[in-house]
C-alpha cells in the first residue's frame, strides 16, 4: 500500500466553478442524432420522435450545456435546411462524414430537446463554406423577438418566443487540414472578428468562442492562438481547445499520463492568451472553452469514419469504452475543475453512440458506457468553489509525461449546502492507496454523505448491451471521518468520490 496526503483550506480558492464545465456535444454525425436522441417509431419515442430512454440517461448524466450542430459537419452546414416544415426540408450530402443528411432534426427540434433535459444550448456558426452574413442571419432567426423577416419566420415555424441562445462558437477546428474550407490563422482571425462584430450588433448579450487549436500537437499550436487572438481579442470571450486521449503504447500507466498533458495544454493556452492581453495592454482575460474532449483511439480505422455509398446515419466511430477509459475521463474532469479559474465551459464529445457515454440500438435499448459514471458523479456533486489541492504523493515516470503523481484529486465546497466533494484517482495499478485528507476551515464536525469507488480487476472490462452493468460504482466502506480529518483506502486503478457535509442532520 502507498500513502498519500491531500490538504485543502477554505481560504485557498482556485475559483467558483462554472457549471457549464459539464457540457456535452451533439453533432450530425453517425448515429448521434438519428437513432441516438431522435428516432421516430422507437418504443420510447414521444410524438416529436425524441427517445425518452436517451432523454432519461441524458438527465442522469447531468449535461449542463450541449454544443450543436458540429463538429466537422458544421463547416458545410446551411442552418436554413433544418428549419420549417419537415416535408419541405432538403436532403444534402454531408461532405464531412460522407453521409446523407435528411435535415429532419434541426435548430428548433434541438432547442425543444435541450429544454426537455434542462440543458443550456451552445450553438455554432459555419465559418467554412459560409461567413458573417449567414451567422448574423442565424442569430436573428434564433434570438430576435419579432418584426423582422427572420424573427417572423421563426414565429411562422411555431416558435413565438426567441430561443435566447447565449453561447455561440465561431466555426470549428478551422486550423485542421481535414476541415471543409480550412483557413490560416490570419484568415480565420479576421473572419472571426468580423463575424463577432455583426453578431454583437444583432444581440449584444451573446458570449462568443473563437477556434483554438484542434489538438496539442498541431504544428501551428501556440502561434495559431496568438495570431487569432491578435485579430479578435476585443470581440470574443473564449478560445476553444480540443483533445482526444489516445493509448499508442497500449499501457494503462502511459495512457493515464494524458491527464497531466491536458493540464499542461490548458496552462500553455492561458499563457498565450495572456501574452496577447499584455501586448494589447488589456486587463481583459480570455476564458477557455474545452468544447471537444474525450477518449478516442480504438475506433479510428477508415471504415470507422467513412462508409461508402452516402448512407443515412451510418455507424461511425462507435468507441466501446473500458475501465481504464473511465479513469482517464475522471482524471480529465479533475484537471478541468482544478483550472476552473480559466476553464469556464467544456463539452464531452459526443453524447450518444459516436464516442459517447450513452449507447443505443435502433429500436432497442440504451445503456451507460463506463465513462458515463465519472462524468455523472462529477456533475452531480461538483458545486461551489474549487479549493486549491495540496497533494503529497509518490510519482512514476512515463513517456507521456515526465513525472506523474499516483494521486490525482480535486476538492469543491458548496457554501449553500455545506457539502464538500472530493474526487480522487488512484493511478497505482497494483497497490491500494491510503489517503489522508485534511479539510481545513470547513467545519470540525463533518459527516459522511457519500463514498463510492469505480474499480475493476480488468482494465479492459466494458459495459455492453448484453452486460450493461459490468463496470459500475460501488460503495467504498474503507472511509473514516474524524472531525475535519478523513482517511480512505483507494483500490488500485480506481476513481473515487467522497462527499461530506458540515450541515446538521435534519
């Protein structure tokens, strides 16, 4: 058994947590929309075609904001195709994923779906094949009350009240050679600036995110953010970043080093954004929107991304997640929470079927993948202020990152409820971890509310349609609380959630 120590103090605060950190992503790709969230004729479908089993799991997942409609799909999408009478909507070729798009699900359907699950919408405008004019028209259709051609068109479509969408992304991964109408940093920075100006004229209350690098190892990383923000710094609120964890060494220990690499990625982008602020003599701080992140390395063949014949809703990148993937997702959430002073929004990509925490079968059941659990638990319990964790832990060396602590942890305290939530990952794969936790300044008479662990003897264990409960959280009975001091045993390779309260029992 290894021994670790975690100390937090109520006076040492990273930031209040922005609950939009627990977002997800719905793209018109594969089976995310069609036979995912939308399947008319399914036994659970309501009159609008929304699968109620998926809705229930989406609520349980705890998604707070949902990005739509893409993704690579966005850069060839005409928003007008997805509104109005369904029998008049055109079928288009989706050049991003070589599929047929029927447009039977679009802006207004997505807004109804978001309201049903209680999530904020995050919309994106096409800056690939289109530009500022189409973006301001889209915003006018969605947000202007009435009295103009586009706002009245929305009303004719059955939506009298404006959608009041506040968060908008200015394009998607425009630095990527795979992107429809890829742009250089200067080209994109200019169009992002002008698009933002027009959109703020239509609705000055919107928040806007510019595209950052598609991944950390892009050859233009760093210089891209610098040039883009040099153009649009005054007009945008966020810069985005995307990452997908891979396991090229087929090693769990190496794979979990992606967590520390993500922390570095965040800090480097903050440094670049702040250098632009310094150059402009500005007190403004650009926040980060981590609006695409997940584990994705198994379903990466050509056939996973491209089915011949322009099919409708083909099975694309349907990653089957295992236990070690759940540990990586939990670790990523810890890193984002610990950087809550700058990471104000994040989207697990995607929600259903396509690298999703939820899987479905057409006409059949829906179930939770392993990665569902750390996300749902973090969304349920992470509220209030993120406290700065002081971690004392043995470390190991890896190719992914030079020095990796076995303990990865985040602690949040919510004054309103009196609850403190501790999220802890034991990255030692053979030894239990005895963790000693000091909760200073949070009340001397803490009570235990919840103690659970997600562990499995087989790192490759998965949840399937036939066996959906192979990897699930269980109660951790090896937790002891004495005043403000807590000790716990964490199993090897485990994700752990411990919740205490200083409130008196009712």
